[in-house]
């Protein structure tokens, strides 16, 4: 048996670790590339959203490498994610891959139990203790990566030599992926945090801050958003992003069932404009704009083209009374990088002018 | 005399302007890019050389448009700026109290919202070419009307027909339908103008507050039918600044002037010899990862000047 799963940001790192610890043979499909996109687009319904197409591409590539058990997420929410496995499974079967698709349901209340049960099903021989330990190790990697990424976001606009933080981040990602024990993971994390802090920075830098919000997959998958965080770093912008897969897992697995919700304040802030979940991350996108309009100089709203929840959010975001500029970018396979860079450059020019004016206005 | 050169290399047209020290336009040039940006830049520069007043020196040069980086490398630009910022700078130069800039070109259209002399918001067409010059071009072709006389003919309309302008495909079938019903060409033309203005305001200007004074720039501002359609819908006067078809290049030249004066150490302009240089562009597929990025490179006399097109900075870092 070989387990495969789709990509989504750096989610493959904890998953690979987990399966390795459990002694399960697993295939990590090649990172998202033009090939995965082409495959996904070719076999998807034309109007499906980008995450659907890319994850389908990943699953096909995993099957090509011999995966016969695929793990994919599904939900019973208001967005198309609910249909993903329903449609992707027959497409794979039509293509001649008879891999079993195991579904992880995102709309359950007790996801932690759900995911542990899923691992137990995949690796029947393992004891609960072994599963918990493997899970813990995977999540620790996830947490450390998240922490390092937050630091990278801070260093990028301040570094003197553009690209240093990025190179270190890539190195760190590989090192963490390869770490084989908690102690080596600890050392790697400490090591890279020191290295990142050691990057020569401009002490007088006063970068503008841009919040990135929108649909979680395109926000967190660099291939889908054309490395928007890196590009913004090159333009000297500090990126703030509330969304992260690690935080998602942390809250959804342990804290939400206890009644603690990290988005409560954000959703409440959206109340004057939107009082209910519209699917995806639409509610949060609106709330984030309202809540952080003082903190951010501007916001970038990323969403898959034809994404209903975020289209609702987009239309509300452009007209709230808390006014900060919002740049909406629809991500799909037709998007050209040149066009996106032009918009980013112009957006940053605009924010910088406003930033200068604000600074002059308040001594 | 000090002069400043602005170059706007767009997907359809290439624009050159020369400004004098007081930012007055001396000369402007409008060429079709024809998919050969480097050749057009070199040709354009040759024309500039012929038109430049005797005793004048190019003190600064700015490039903009979708081929701005390429143009910047070929010419040796002092500043490379995106077309949105350049259009805003130019609009502010001609109409200092402008609050809204409508810019419609061949392939794209933009709106720039300006308050107190600062651009505060902008919008740009994203996934569709409806609401751009090519839409009009296309429909004019269908009606066998020269694009130059489109506007004048449209103004003769008395009973404009309503045409679905959301999408070029639907607009076309709707227009054919109206033709078959026997409506006058003038009425269809003005109907198209209204459809385009509506489409622009519903898509690009969605959620933006369009305040007076409104400045209309870009090639489509030649079309008086469109101007009237905007005036009717917005119920305000539309200002079309002089040289509206080259405002992007004017903005680039103004920014170059600012940059050179501020930096105070001469221009990076490679000189008029550029026209005779043998620039070579080539591309190859990087095989380092499954992305297979198309890397483009430009070289001069066998020396590589720049590479671009990769998702990572692998090729940017290879010494050129």
C-alpha cells in the first residue's frame, strides 16, 4: 500500500513525517508545477476552481508514482470543497487509476478524533500511542515551520541583500522535512532562527504592511498565488497573514471544540456588513479588513476565480466604511505573472504615498 | 537644453515622448509594437534622434508599459515604472486637481482614484477584454467602419439601441441581431459606446467613487462617442488632456526627470548608438525542477545583459 495526498502550502511536511514515523509507505507528489496544473485543468470541469484543479493534478501525479490510497479533504459547507472528492474520485477512476480515496471531513465538530481515526485506518497495525507520537512529531514540525515563516516575513522587507531570507527559508524547510527526531528538530529550529536574525538588516527600514487574506488554499500555496509573498518582499513590503495551516489545525483540532475560536473577534468585526458564514473564508476576509484597517496600510484579497464565498467578500470589502485600499486578485490557470506584478507594483506605490502622508500628518 | 525621454512599450503600441526641462512636450511618437518590442524601441529612438532639437541633451529616461523591463535594459533607463503610476503622474501634471482617471487602451483599461494629489485606489480589467479598445476595434471591423471615424459616426445617432455589453461574444450576437432588425449604423455605434461605458463602470470602476474632475486618457479617448457616453452616464464633464494617447510615456518622462534631479548624478542612457546595437533575445527551458520555466535572456555582442521569467531566482543570480 502506498499513500498519496494533494499539496497545500507546506502541509506535506507534517504528513510525510507522520507516515514515515508510522512506517507507512507514502508518495509525496512532485511540488505543484505547470505539469500538475495542466493535468488538473485537462481533466477538471472547466468552471471548477483552481484548488480543485491543482489538487486533482497532485492526485494524478501521486497515482503515477504508484499511490493506491489517496487522502483528500471534503466538507459539507457552503463551498465547492464539499464536492471535491465526489468529483475527483470518478475522474481518477475514469483515468484508469483505481486508488481508494479516503476522505477527511472538515465539517465535523471533533476533527482531532476524525484525523486520528483516519491514521488508524491507514495504519491498522499501529497502536494508538504510536499514532499519537507520530502525530505529535509531525505537528511539532508544522509549528516550527510556522514560527520560522513568521520571522521570514519580518526579515524579507528589511534585509540588505534581497533574497537572503528566502534562501534560508528554503534551506530550513528542507532541513525540517529531513529531521528525524525531536532533538534534531529543536536544534534545526534554533539554528535557523539565529541565522535569520543574523541577516544584515536596514535599521532605518520602515516598511509598509500589507495584510493578505482570502481563500486559504490560494493564500497558502505559493504556486497558486505566484509567490506573492516573495514578490511583495522584493518590493519592500512586510506581509501580515492570519491564515496558516498550522494555526488552522491547532484551533480546529483542539481549541474550537473547547469553545475557543481565533476568528471570533474578526467575525464580530464583520457584523455591520456580514452576519453569517458564506463558505470558504469569506466572512473572515471581510472581518479582517474591518478589524485591521488601522494596523495595515493595505490589503490583498486572494481568491480562486469563480469562488462564490470570496466573491461575496470581495464585493463587501470594496465598500466598507473602514477605508484601506484592497487589491483583489483572482487566481486561476489563465493568470499571467506580468499582469500581477504590474498591479502589485502600482499598489505598493500607492500605499507608500499614503504611508508617507500619514507619517507626515502624525508627528 | 535638457530633455527627458519617456518610453511606453505596450502590447499593441509603443510610445515615445520628449519633454523639455519645464516638462513641455517637444515631440511624441506613436508606433505599432507588432510583437517586436526591441526593434520598435530601436526604430523609435532613431526617430527621436532625428527630431531632437540641436544642442539638446537627454538627461533622463524612463520606461513603462508591459515591456518596461526589456525597454529599460535596452535603453539604459533611469527609472522603470508600472503604467498605473505613470498614468496617474501624467494626469496630475495636466489637471492638478484631478480626482478620477479613466484610462482605456488597446488591451487593458484602468481607473485610478486620486484624492489630494495622491493615488488612493485603482482598478484594472482582469479576466476579460470587454471594455477595452480591442472590443471597439473588433466591432468596428464587423460593421466595416474605420476605427478613426467610429466616434464621429456615433455622435450622429438619435435613437441609440441598447446592446448587451457584458461580453464581446454576446455583444456581437446582439449587435448582429439589431442590424438584422434594420437599425441605423449610427444608432448601433452609439449603442456600442454606451455598452462599453456601462461595462467599464460596472466592472473596472466597481465600488469606486467617481468624483469630478474626471480625466480620460489612452487611445480610446480619441473616440468622441465614448466621451459622450461617459458624460451622459456620469453626468459630469469629461476632460481629455492634450496628448492623451501618450500619457503613459509622459508620466515615465516626468518620473525620470524627478529621479535624475533628485539623484543628481547623470543618466544611465546608453546613447543613440543603441539603435544600431545587435540585441539578441533568446529563451530556453530551465530543467532544474518540474516547473520548466521559460527563461528569456537578452544579450548584446555575446554578453548576456539580463535574464528573467523564472519562478525562483536561480537564473537571476547567475552572473551575466
